[in-house]
């Protein structure tokens, strides 16, 4: 793994911790440049932020758009999170059990182990 990849991994870990600590300002400040740089995991995390309203106004359309982009780039966790979004529904996004199941299965097919989420 290159230093750049190590730096990205460390930044993602810091962002994850900031979200866990509900320090959304820090999380978003660090996350947006990574997402703008095309880091799939960062794009997926930003989509999740829009789903949960974590530091941003909840926006179902934006959440789906970002999560789908991250999935296209290979982010299995984004597929899982999109499955959750369709399972739970939100403003502008209706509950859709068929789509939810599809994205959960896609996450597994992409290599996400559900025991990694515990």
C-alpha cells in the first residue's frame, strides 16, 4: 500500500471517529476533500451523512446519489448502507424491501462480511 493510501486510510479512520463522537463539523471538514478527490469510501460516508442527517440536512435524493456513486467505485459498505436506506425509508425515499434486499446481497457479493459491522 502506498503512503497516499495509508494517508487516506488514516483520514477515513479519523472521520469515522469524528462521526462516532458526533463531531460532525470535523468529520465533514475532513470528508469533503476526500470525496471531492474521488475516494469511494469518503463518497459513501458522505452519502450516509445525508441519510442520517449527520451534520447536514437529511436529503434522500443526495444520499442515494452519493451511495450509488460509491458502489460504482467498489465500496461494498455503501451498498449495505443503501440497503439500510431503502429498508428504513426517509424524506423523498420510500421504503422498498426489494431494493433493500438487492443492495444487501450486492454488499455481500462485493465482499462485505456482515459480522464486520458489529
